[in-house]
C-alpha cells in the first residue's frame, strides 16, 4: 500500500464507562475504540456498514510521544492493522498513525488522528 499523509480535522467522542478527567494512555481501550471508528469512517468509507463490521482491528507498537499535563493530553503513535474477508476477498491494511487523546471533564474521550503513514 502506498503511504498517505492525512490531517484529520474531525474529532469523535464517546462516553466513557470508567475514569474521567485523568490523562489517557496511548493504549486505553476507549481510545482504541474511537480510533477504530475514525479509521472506519475515513479509510473504509467505500465499503458498506455491513462490510466494515467484518474488519478486525489490532493495535500495537504504542509510543507516547509527549504528555501535556496542563491540558491532560497524550500524544501518541501506534501501528494499526485491519484484516477481514469482504466479498470473498481477503482484506489487509496496516499503517502507523499519530494521534492525540484526552479525557474531558465531562467523562468523554477526545481523539484526533493527525497523521497516517
């Protein structure tokens, strides 16, 4: 696959079931869920919702690039892989992503992807 650099402007938030107000970790499950939702909407938009649900995402190689304690924001890098069978064809995709994550005061997780490599 060719390398693509995209600056993601939109942001997606979901309610947290646990801890709010602290500094997120790069590998928090809630952060990974939001990352998956953002990637599905922006990298796999050509597939139907049914086909998108067939993709399994895995994350590895988490790196904390910087922690902004004042703004409670973690800047991260991770490798993401998607695998699945769509229309009888094997689908594989992987990329390194850079993103920021923070828990807001009202119990939400805020994630922004700044780069796909």
